[in-house]
């Protein structure tokens, strides 16, 4: 996904992405409304974001993605964000990367690095999801065993404890 309002910059970014992956599919968002609509129905492998947009900033997009879809890497492709700016330093530390528009010819190389790094993070995330699902299944089995067992000393307290664990597991989502 590309979040960029200037069509010539969109085309330049596309060319660089195609150097990285010639089979890339693009979704373009030019403003806040486009971004929120498209991010709901399109699950990109990567989001390339300009910092300065007419009704929106790259920071707004970054916050939305990190809160709602933290597994999607977000990279700033901008001419309006100086790495020396204190605000920029914070933004760029949270983002997965950045490249200045003046250095656009190297974007495909930067994307390769970021996607490699993100593949490791996505794998770790997937393993964590599997682990959480396995814990939920184990708790459900214990609840079922307790419900189907006869009365014994401490059963009620044990059931409360297991239900508490179940609640904690589902609150993590």
C-alpha cells in the first residue's frame, strides 16, 4: 500500500517496488478517507507512507497501524521529514524504516532489508498466536473436565481459578 497524494511520487515509488518484486500489487491511498477505507479491506505486506498529506500525517497512519495491525511494516518515503528533527527521531524509531525522496533509487534495497527483518518478526508473531491458542485449548479442556467430574474438595475454587485464566487469555486479544 502506498499512502501518497502526489501522483508522480506514487509512480516513482511503484517503479522502485517493482525492482524488489515484479509481481507487486498496489493499492494507493491519497488521503485520510482513502487510507482508512482501504486498510480495512486490503491487507498489505508493506505500507509506504509520505509524512505530509493534505488532511493527514504519516504519524496518524503510523499510530493507526501500530495499534491495529502491528505486524504490517510501515516505511516513510518522504521529503518532509528530517532525521535531525526531534519529532522525526521518535517517529522513525517506531516506524520500520524511512527513506528520503532524494534517495528513492535505493528504495528497493531498503525494502528488501525491511521485508527480511519483518519475516522474522511475523514468524515470531505467528508462533506466539499458536502458543496462545494452545493455552486456550488447554484451559477449555480443564473446564470441561471439571464440569464433568464429580464433586470433590476444592472443585469450586479450582473452577474459579481456571475461569479466571480463561478470562485473562481472552482479554489478551
